C-alpha cells in the first residue's frame, strides 16, 4: 500500500461500505432513537420514583450507551478526534468560548437572590452526570462523527469548511425539534436557534483542537449553567440585564468564531480528522 493510501485509510475504509450522506442519515436516526428513549422510566427503576432525578439519571444511562457506540464508530472510521497532543494553540484560541458557557448561568439571579439552588446533594450529582453524558453523546455524534463526514463530502476550501460548520450545526439544532412534544413551541424554536449557535461554537472548537472530549466539556458545562435553576432550584432566570448580556456575548462569540474561521482554521482539517489513529505516528499527517 502506498504512503498516501495509508494516510487516508480511514476515508477508503468508509467509502467501501457507505457514502458520507448515508452515514450521516444513519447516525442521525440512531441519535434520534437514543434521544426518544424513555429516560424517566429507566431512572425510576433505579430510584423507585419518577420526576426530574429519574429523568436525568435515565437519560444519562441511555446517552452513556450511545457514547460507547459513537466512539467505536469513530475509531472504526479511522477518525483522529481523541488525541490531546500537539494542539495547544488551538486550545488557547478556543478558550474565550468559556465566556459563553459562564454567561449561560443565571449569574444575575444568583447574585440578587432571585434564583436559589435548593436541591439535595444526590440530585446535584445526578444532574451533573446527566450534563456530562449529554455533552459526551451529542458531541461524539455531531462533532466526533457527523462533522468529519460532512467535511469529507465538501471541498477542502475555506468555503467548504464554512458550509460544513453550518450544515452540522443545523442538524444539531434540528434534533431539538423533538422537544416540541414536551414544551411550548416558542421555547423550542428558541432552543433550536441557540443550539445551532452552540453547535457552530463546538464545530469551530473541533476545527481548532480536533478533540471531541474538549467539545463535550464545553457543551456539558453550557448545559449545566443553563439548566441549573430549572433542575436544581427556583427563581426567575431571565431579566433585562441577563438578556442584554446574553445578546452582547452572543454577538461577540459569533464575530470571534468568524475571525477564527478566516484566520486560524486551516483548509486541510478534513484530511487531519481522517488520519487513521491506528497507523504509526510516522504515517500520520503532521499538525
């Protein structure tokens, strides 16, 4: 086998079985199946009662199972999305996105006492577990597998990378349509919109760091901050100050993401993501 064939063995292996489009559809259907599983019923089997704790625990278990499948799939496709080495600059460039995560917490409400955390330690632990595995599952799906597949379909140009970010983020936002059965339509539409933006933020992070665990940490922390009042406490989350801060941080994050896409993201990212992780280091594409 020649050098170039070894370099992109992950691409060749996948193209022998399915097309990227078919793979994207199959992974989306699998993800939808996991999301629609009755988490509260499973959690109730462990806790002996229903409610928020049961729902969070059951969802965490189902998503943990999904994470295992997605990691195995990523490894089988030869995707290099798990390594921490050689990407320090990318991690530093992605660091400002933490501001988006922190701003998602009800900081004003907590400071003024309008929001109070009243849940037990057990409920807090289950909530953290759920945020962790939701982040791991959704990022292993959308940034660990689907994003590289979409990148592979696109040309290795800045425009191709841009549209890969848009498409993968749109798919991530669209997944949240299933919440229409559990919430008000207006709230779900808002969730789809900010999920698209969070997906784009995580996609840019993947382009910079090529590590799905960092994306999952960002995603899980965002969920933790955003849901802490709903799941663990009481009070008014949104007020004028909070809305203004969120709008300002959102605009700044979008502008920073565009800047990174134009200045920091390289056009050979798809090839790097598809480097076979089981090949010798000498056969991998250099950072």
